[in-house]
C-alpha cells in the first residue's frame, strides 16, 4: 500500500498484520509487549484497517490512472 500510494498511506488489514506474529488478534492491535521484547518501534508499523476500508488511490504514474 505504501508503495502503491506513493507513501501517502501506511496501512494493512488484520489478516495481513496477524501474519507478523506481533499483532494481537484478540485485542485487534499491535502487541506492545512483543514489540518491546523484539525491539520493534510501534510507530514504524502500519495502521491496521478493516479489509473493506479505504486504502487510498494508486499513483497515476504506476498504471496511467489513479485506481482506488
């Protein structure tokens, strides 16, 4: 999403976030305890959105048009 939107949107969905093993699927948020243990700053992680949420539009230069 970051690259497709030219750095305008830093987001993912919960299914993708859960694959990192540092996303707490019960609380639906990044797991601060695991992030601390692994030394991962929470600020560098993408915002977790609903699968059907708005993820922005692509850069026009990628496909010749902006695509949602």
